[in-house]
C-alpha cells in the first residue's frame, strides 16, 4: 500500500514551495499519498504548527510521515530531526515543532542532514526541499529511521500551554483563534471536571470565566443561543469559546495568551 | 482503479480539519484519489457549496464520492445523508447541500450514522471526521450505499435560485461573486433565448439589464471592451456579468440577490 | 509508475475550477499524482506564473506534465500549446507562460485543440477544463506529444527580466514579492560576482543597492540582524532582499520593477 506523508508549513499557497517539496518527494517515491495539513501557519509560529500536528496526527494511519517546516532558523546551527513516536514519523527542524509527541510515550530522535541520503550541500534557505522532503520520502518508502544519523537525546521543546489547578478550579489560556473566530484553549477535554450541557436544559455544573464574563459549558455549536458566547469541547479535544454565526475573538476582544478559568457553577466568579 | 473522493467544506485552509478527514479516509482506503473542490465556502453558506458541487460534479468520473461538510447544525437533530444520484455519491449533512442533485433524475438517500460502519459515539462538533469521512471512504472502497442505513424519502431542499419568464423576457438573480468579481446569475445557458455575440460584430439579439444598466451579451471575456461591463455564459454554464481586468461586483456595486433581466434588444429597458 | 501532473493557475481556491480540471483528468487517467504548484497567481499575471514554473519544475521527475492556465485571452484567437522541453511537458495557452523553458536547450511546441483528442467544441471561457486538462491527462498517460497537432515554430515569449552588466557591476529589477515580503530579483545566483557572507564575519565583497540603500549580501535569513535589510540567494536561485521577521517590501517601500544593483563593496554607491 502507498505510504502517507502529511505536509505542514508556513509557506502559504501563493509561492510554489510546497509543490517543490512534493516534486522532490515524487522523485524518490511515486506511490505515495501526499496530504496537506496546512500551509497557512502564521510565519514562524512554531506553536501554531505544533498544535495543528497534535490535533491531526492521531487520525492518520500508522507509519504516516509528518513533514513539518516552520523554520525561522534555516541555515543557522539548528539541528534537523527525524522523530519516531506513537507509531508515526516526524521530519523537520529541531525547534520545538514536535513537542506534543515528546510526552507520554517512547520516542527516538535522529539528527538528519544531506548525509542521511547521500546528498550534496543543501541550500542555506530551503531545507524543506533539500533535507526534510528527501528524508520524508525515504521514510515513506520504508527506509528505517535509525540509520539516518546519530541519536538526539535532547530535542528542543516548546513551553507547552497547559491547564493548572487553582483553588476555584482550573486555569488555562487561549492558544489559538480559528477561522470562525473560535477561541481554542490550553484546557483539554479530559481536564474539565464536569459534563457539558446538552441544549438549554440540564445546565452544566461548570462555568467558564474569560475577560470578566461567565460562560455556559454546552455540548455543541447549535446549543449556543444567538448573541451568546459559550464554551464547548471542540474538534481538537480542547475547550473552546464560541459564538453562533460570529467571531468570538472579535466580539469579546479576546486573543492568544488571555486567561481562561473553569470553575464550579456554585462558586462566585 | 482507485476510487475518487472530492471534498467541499467551509473549513478554510488554516486549520488542519480537511487534512484530518483525509487521514480518517486513508485509514479505511489507501488507494484513492482525494480532490479538493473548495474549502473556502463562506462559513455556513450552504447555497454556495451546493453551487460549487453543481458546477464541478458533472466533470468527475462515474462513482465519484462527493464529501461535503458545511454544517451549521452539527451535533443537533439534523440527519446525516449518503445520496446516490446521477451515477455519483454524495455524503454530508441533510441541510440542502445536495439540492441540485435531487432534481431531474432518480436518486436514493440513506440516513447514516456511526452505526453505518460499526463506529462508536461521534463528537458533537465534527461529524466530517467522525461520520462523513468514514462513510465516504467506504463508498469509495465499493461498499453499497443501500446497506448504510434507512431510506430518507424527504431530504432537505434549499430554495434554489432559478430564472422566471416575465413579459419582457427572463428574470433571475445574482447567486455568486467569484474571485475575479464576476457576477454569476441564476440564469442557465439553456434558458437564454438568443445566441451570444462574437467580438464586436454580429450583436446578440438579447440585452441584459442589471441595476439600471443594459449590457451586451458576448461570447467570451476577450470580447469585452476596456471599461465595459457585459454578460456571457461562464464556466458553470450560467449567465454571468463581467468586466475586463476589473471586478464587476465592485465597479457596478452589484451583489448576491440583485435582480437580472434578459430581454430582446428591441424592447426598451 | 503513476505519471505526475502539476497545476498552476490564477483561479484562486474559492471556486471549484481547479477541482473541475482534476475531475476531467481523472476521467482519462486514474493512476496519476496531481500536484498543485499554486492557484494564487495574481489574476492574469503571466510573468508570476512563469516564475513559479521556472522555480519549481526542475525539482520534479522526468516526464512530469506541467498544466498552467493563466489565460486572459481565452476564447480569442490565441493558440493553445503542448511543449516538450528539458524532459518535461508543458500545457497551456500560448501567451508566454513557458518563456523560461524556451531558452537553453531543445524544445518542441505543438498547437493543440479539442481535435488533439477527438473532443467536441470547447466552451469559450474555460479551456483549462475543455482543452488543457484533457491533453495533460493524455501526456501523463504516455500519449506522444508529436501526434497532438501541428508544430508551432514561434511560441509567444515574454520580455524576461534578466541582469545586465553596467560599469559598477550588475543591474536587475524586483520581479516578485513573496508571502514574507521578500523581494525576489531578476539577478540569478550564478550572475553574482562574489560569495555571500556567512553570519556577521567574513563580509561579502559585494553590496546591493536598492532605493538609495546599500545592503549586505549574507548567506541565509538567520544572518540578518534585527531591523536590518540584507540580500541573499533565495530558494528559487535568485538574489532576494529580505528583512528578519518583517516584510522588506513594506518596510522599504520597494516593489516589482524597482531597480537593484550589485556592485563591489569598494566602489561608492
């Protein structure tokens, strides 16, 4: 069966750089499924790319290769990595892109270079084309990760936004604003100490505080009343704040880094 | 030969949700052609998605599966559908997305759920991933649509913009503004009671009235003079209003829902 | 092995026209790799598309078919082309799109039409769907280019931006502004008469003049100091002007067509 390679970059879709990487891959392996995750990561925003990978990778087949290039340090001394974790492979710069996959399970990181595949000197501006794509293609073709280079015991990790217990409940932060203006938080579904409400009946035992507002926890977008902002567990398995038919980010004036508290509905704000 | 699945959503291309659906599909069927129709449908704009499907689907091979997710009612009581029509399959929410394929021919609609493929409880926010993609993958792999669930005799239909005969000729409306600012109308090529003019000679016997202007009917974009607005039959087989090198929507101040009349050049406006 | 077809257009990604072309291709050949180069070429900007093809095509496998549709003259008398050059194929309107592949090597250009594949009358607005996609599919399936139609000895060529020697050094121009605001020039790596500097040591013997500024030539983005504008050889093998973490185009007020000079660091500006 064909291998699968996903691609995640901040290259945008106007310039032909993503296509160029695919051309390089297809010169190595022709029978492969190439899947774009996103190329609209904000330029140089490593955290946004790591969140995208964390949300999407678990839904891909075993042995999928995730090629990720958000690489402000290209051409500098930063290392290049191939990582084996959770039955998948990850290829990209060693700058924290793969932080979510370095927790909770075994992993093995290898330092790669053009020597991993007998290539010549790479350019100093486009390692996606010159190092990462050729290595991803070889992994998809079944080349073992171990032989690609020396082990890296200490891959770079990002400060990773989480939820923290406080006396009132849980505190987290907004980590991402999506296309609809939904505010995605650092609080994961499993952390929330109460069930969501379905519709307007059976109110949840939790409320969510953000910028002085106290919001209901509901089950899905359709449970939100017109004009209301509410919280729910979204598609990435994270608590998010949403409004119906409008951008919660714009309407509430909330953005990345703003604090969010989950607390019992009985306790005051 | 590999099956073909098209994808049409309002998810945008910044978040990894389209990629996530593709991962789910590839876990079921690996030898498949995945084709994006568009992910830039305006959020929750079911009519725009139905028009995109109507324009593109006829050019795909028999047995293509069209996966469409514009789903403001996700997690509510709205049904989920697999539809067989015109030798193709359509999978998505039962909210009118497939209206163009419920006219003019036999069809069969089936209510689907995670029970269609032995899956567990879906999320309440992402049925594209949890119901529609797994069903689309199975249809592409050759699973018969009939066994997926109970028949739906009354799928939801949109009010579908058409052209209506009036004493002067035909009246229709602008249904879409494309990337170039061309104004796409509800009037189909076959409805127009006159041939287009080629170039500046052999004027058409029809004129097109919109916001107080009377426009020529020409054969192609290159027939339009600089600064002129004119009408022609566009790529979707619909009458459209265009200007050369500029946006007709912006220049004329015309948009979706505005009225368009096709009449004989002899009659006054 | 599956053939490879790349797609380059100015269609954007909101309307389903790219997907429609892919549907047409898949009706002819199912076992094929379809790769988007870009669909965000500025409307009717033939030069931008030619630059994208020039940058990406060399990284694709032999016999790749490059389907390119930036076609302001669709429906007029402009010819339609299939071009064989550098071991690849190119299909699109005869308007200069393939200029970079008509230099430095043998090529053969063929005039194509629906007669090339026994098709009927094309629409007058969408030859991408009606002529170019069907021909590209046949080339990917192994149909020889020679049999598709008569030879074209004089395909249209664009005025192609280059670098010219002057007494101080080399003069060229800005040909493109990329997503990051980098200013891509007409000066190619091989034209530059000096090595780039690595980091802040070992200054290059060249400086680059643009809008009254004299910039350093460095090795990669990470060599640029915060707030500095500098020049480097970018991913397309062209000299470009970049700032770190900001748009050089916006900060310097420079754009397409502006003049750039490369000169010895010893000479005055």
